[in-house]
C-alpha cells in the first residue's frame, strides 16, 4: 500500500465509533517487541490483502467515501 492509502485508511479509523478499534490495534501492536513490529504489520497487511482485497497497488479508494465502504469483497 502506498503512504496515501495508509493515510486514507488511518483517517477512516478516526471517524466516530472507530477510535476504539484504532486504539486497540495500536495497543496490541505495542505489545510486540519493537524490532519485530514492522515485520508483523507487513505480514498482517499481506494476509488482509490476500483475504479481502487485491494487491496493494490496485486498491482503489473513492473520494469522499470511508475505506470501509470501498473495501473489496472476500475472495471466494
């Protein structure tokens, strides 16, 4: 995913009702040793993309819509 994709998805987490989910993700990540965090995030990101979306470069975000509304359907 590009930095722009990350920013749009992070912004989506800041919407009302999503803050708690974002807080939980960050809190869980902080339990992982610092030296392992980047690799863990990359592994989780790839698993999510494999399960719910296309390759990162082809993830399409629609202006004005939260990422949750533009997400891909799970692959069959």
